[in-house]
């Protein structure tokens, strides 16, 4: 059975974001399930990242808000445009 287009796009963008963050000195872990797709840490700080395509739903934001993260960790939502060219990073507080 072939992979769905959503999973293929998600896998591709996980790879791109991981490469970008590793170039900035982060150690990156990826997740297949849960509210976050990536967790990047550098020193004592961390970034919990969720990737979203198209419209962002409030359910996604609320899910990320409720999920416990380590101290000094930032929650982020990376929104990828439909054509995949524009990436918008938003912090979730």
C-alpha cells in the first residue's frame, strides 16, 4: 500500500526542518505520534514543534497548549503553505 500524500509531505518537511535546526546546533528527535512532530534541544533550552499544512485549527493549538513540556521549552507551530514554499513559525503560549 502506498503512502498517503499527507504523510509524504510531513516526512519531507520533517527532514527539511531537522536539517535546518541541526545546522543551528540543535539535537533533533522526531515523533510519529503525539501532538508534536519534532523536539529540538540545544543546551538547556528546547523547542517542541508541530507541523501543520493549510489552515490551522484551534484543536491543534489547544492540543499543543495542554501537552506538558520540559522547563525552558518553547512550543511552536510551523505552518506550511499549500504549495510548500512559505513556512510561518508561530509560538504557542
